[in-house]
């Protein structure tokens, strides 16, 4: 079912979701560096949203075979997580 949902729904929205994640992630990094006038409720809300999104992408990137290799250094995630990971690495250099 997840594979079907991924191909029919997620792949059509992936660009929008990743762009939104990237924007919020960048804003959070800027806010952290400035650390002025921070609303703790908003801060927690944004961090929770970013964290849940990353978890969801991780869930989409692991199949029934790869789940057994999660603790291994040989684990290679599928497309959505790998793409998001690369995007975050580029943005945080």
C-alpha cells in the first residue's frame, strides 16, 4: 500500500513538500543564529513539524527488506530520504 501511495500521491507532491521543508529548515537555522525574540511555542511547533517530516520521509524510504539493515553501515535508503539528506547536506555546508 505504501508503494502505491508513494507512486500515486507522494511523487506528485514531492517537489512542493521538499521545497517547503527546505524553506522552513532555512528559516529555523537563521532564527537559531539570531536567537532574538523567539516565541517558544512557535519554535517547538516548527521543530516538531521538521522532525515529523523527516520521520515520514524515512518511513517512505525503507521497505520490508531494508528494515532489517537499519543498524548496519551497509544500509542504503531509497530515493526520498537520500534526496532529502543530500539537500540538507548541501544547505548546511
